């Protein structure tokens, strides 16, 4: 019977991407964009998120 799994890796990106994410979040907050929109976009820029699905036979 196969076993299924999911692995989610979250790593910070290199410094230029992190600075870009901080700049995007800061500019969005400065212009009045709601935090519910600005913060997830900035996190997607700053973090490298990889999702792996796997199946293992037992």
C-alpha cells in the first residue's frame, strides 16, 4: 500500500530579495494598502517556499 506525504520547505531568500520584500511591504503600508494584502505579498517575496508531494511504497 503506498504512503503519501507532503513536505513544505521554507527558507529565507538572499539579501537583495529580502530587501525588496521589505521595501514592497513598507511602500504598501505607506500608501494605505490594507495589511491583509501587503504582508502576504511581502512574505512571498522574502521567503522561498517549496512544496513537495511524495509517495512511498511499503
